[in-house]
C-alpha cells in the first residue's frame, strides 16, 4: 500500500514538473525575440500594451478558476466518508502544489515581460508610459489602495 502511494506521489510530482517546464519553455522561446522599442511605432506599442494587459487578465482569471476547482475538491473531501478522506486530501495537496508551481512560473514570466515592456516605454519617452493601459490600471488600483489608508 505504501509503495503504491509513493509511486503515485512520484508520478504526480513528475507530472507537475513536466507541466511547469511546458509552461516555462514557451516563455523562453518568446523572449528570444525581444521587441526593439526604438523601431516600435506608437500604434504598435499600444497594441503591445493591450496584449500585455490581456495576458495579465488571463493570468488572474486562471488563478481564480484554479481556486474554484480547489474549493470544489475541498468540499468533496470534507463530505467524504472517513476512509476516503486521506486519499482525497492527497489529491487536493498534489493539485495545490502543481498549481502553485505552474502559477509561479507564469507569474515570473509575466513579471519579466512587464519589466521589458516598461523599459520599452522608457526608451520611447516619458509620455509613452503614461499612455500605457496597464499603467492607467495601476494608477487606478493604487489610488483606491491609498484611499483605504486615509
């Protein structure tokens, strides 16, 4: 029984690692072709801004969907008979770890892309950054956060 549990753990851990690598690999492929801010027109830059904003929103939505799935699994685990809870708990824990690894990799990729994006704005000039849709969203978010402190 213990060998079967260890085998399942190894298989699931391997799957989590493979998933993390699969998510990380496209990030590396994309970063091999950096955009040249000096050659970028204002229209292309705004298009790039919108793409970045959409990617950020998708990341947020995916995180929410993962949380929803975990909530469902936790409910199922809590309703299960005692003899099934341990197996369901292992499943929930494995899924949490897999999701964390994957999401951390995606967030790191997004942070790197956002830093490059901000550098492109800086190279295009001060006014370029203030026109970025992502910066406008940040200004609104930080203004709301500051209102809460006052």
